[in-house]
C-alpha cells in the first residue's frame, strides 16, 4: 500500500471505524485513541497490507484493540452491573433509531459489535466472523440474540406493545 | 427354544424398555415458545433460514397471524448509522517526503525570512512614528484653488499649491472659508490681470476642509539623509541582532557574511552544494567574490565603496 492509499484509507474508512468503536464503547476519547492506535499500527506495516484488504484489516485491528481496552477497564466489561437507569431516562423519545442506540449499550460487547458491523457496515456473517475471531454460527447466534434483546427492550419501554 | 424370525429381531433395548407413546413428544411448529419463535423470526428477517425452517415458519404464520406481526416487527430492529465523525483523521494523515521537506524546512525558512524582512522594514517606520507622532497629521494633500476669470480675460490662471509649500497655522479657525493661505517665499510671483485683481476678492478654497484634518507639518517628519543612514544601519543592526540571538556571539556583519550565511543555509536545507568565496589582497581588503554551483558560477568584483 502506498502513502497515497494509506491516506485514502484514513479519509475513506476513518469515520466508519471511529463510528463502530464509539458506538461499541460509548466513549469518544477512548474511541479516538483506539482509532489513532489502529492507524498507527497500519502505518507501521503499510507496505505489507494490500489496499483491497485494508478495510477489513482496520475493523479487525480496531476491534481487537477495543476488546483489549474493555478487558483492561472493568467498568466497561461488567455488563451485568451496567447501570441501565439512564436508558429509561428518555423513554418518551419517538426516535426509534435513537432508542435503539441507547438500548445497544446494554448488550454484551460482542453482541453489540457484531450488530454494529452488520447494520453499519453491511458485512456478511463470514466477514464479521473473520473480524471478530468467531465462527459464522456464533456470529449468527449473537446477532439473532442481540436483535431479540433489542426488541424486548423496546417492548419494555412501551415503544411497542 | 429356537428364536422365531417372525418375532422382533434382536434389539439392544428390550421390548419393555421402549417408550409406548413416543408420538406425544413430537412438536408442531405452533408449539414453539415465544423466545424460540423470536430467535426464528430474527433469523427470518436476516434471510438466514433454510427451506425447512421457512416451511415451518409459514405454518406458524398461517395458524397464528399475531405471530406474523411480531415477526415483521423485527424488520424495524435495524441500526441506522449516526453522523459521528472522527476528528483525528487529520492527525493520522501522512505526508510524502517532498511535503515533509516543504513543511519542515522551506516553509519555516520562508517564514523566518518574512519575519526578518518585516522586522527590518517595520523598524525605521516605527522609529519615525515614535519620533514625533501627532494626533492628526496630513500628508501630501493638494489644495487646489481656482479663480473665476471672465471670458474676455487674456490670461487664464490656475494655481496649485501643495501643503508642503504652505505654512499653516494650527489655529482652529483654519478651516474657515476666509482663511488665506500664505504663499511661501520661494514661489515665483506671477502676473495677474488688473481686472482680475479688482474683481476677485482673492483665491478661495473650493471645498471647505474640516479643521481637524489640518495640522502643521513638522520639520522632523521630512526624511533627510541622517534618517536614511540610520535606516541603513538599522538593517545591519537587525541582522546582527538576529545573528547574536542564534549564535550567542556578537560578530561584525557585512554583506559577504550575510550572503555566505544564506548560501550555507540553502546548502543545509536543500542539500545543494554551492560555494561563496571571498578573494582578498595581501592587505586583507576584499577584491572579489566567487560563486560556484553546479548550475551557475560567477565572479563579482567588490567596489571600494562597499568594502
């Protein structure tokens, strides 16, 4: 990959990777750091990566970095103790997408990530499996279970009866 | 007793151990729990079901329309990307070697040169301004006077006077229409027709100038030779000041040392190989300056006045 292609990768995929990480961990500073680290890592091995594979590489690398960060930070990994009181703060919101994004925060990190990759980036199950280091069956299970959880949440806050 | 073939063939499980009502354990699609159905519906909206599963789901939809509506609601569980933008993308961009050279070397050099030039140019101006600044000053404003001359008059006179030729009084009444400027003694007297003298009360200002725009011009505002020399010295002083700030050593700066520093700086920044050499006589007086590079070589004699 040339310097020009690297810069194209920054301009073209930077926002996508950031959005994926930010929506996964809900922390803009950490997301910024993770994406910066990811591009720094890409730059160090820029000559070894083909431009056609850079998008998948970026998401994989950013995902792994995010998992490392989550493991280091117990506040983010303990989803069982996640304070979801804020999720019900604005139950009257009619914006379904906004409510869904709030509900996304209560899902386990892996489910959250695979749903984001599926919905935001439109990746196939196979690609998501490669990025997240899972099997295709696991990816499907996480996505289906995640969607059921989201739907149950909407039902719970009376968006849907 | 011999075993008869009409009986059951030998089995691993005896006849008495078999489940008598096995069909009771069989399930129909409609027997799926809500949780199971939701998972199936989530897979359905993702188009991830095979033909057998789709067939079963059709049976459920046929038997229970409410479940079909529930399954359809999963189509709305889709996240739409928000407008989150990454602000750090500019920091992640990399530049080519040419760009880096430009950004790190040439641009700072040009900026420093611009600062130096501004420093040199602004210095004398600042000195002049601080030497005698008036609240209001009027520079190079020409006041034109016209006389109304009858058509029969053989002489048409038009007189122009510059402010520098006019001695004005900072009296606030200066703007009044009847104020008569005093012509400097250096002006050559001119002949004026008699009838013109008789008719006209005198040359008057066409437009009345506000008094606040008029002020006496001070003599020290006029640039003289001493100021110009001081300005020349100021350039040298500025260069000496900068050289001292960089090298922490006070050196005598002349034209050759400045040019030599420029050549060395360009060699360092751009990687060129230029040479500037001074040729002096036995007494140490510079005779000429030789410049050598791959593109250009010349030798310039040094004037005695510039030594």
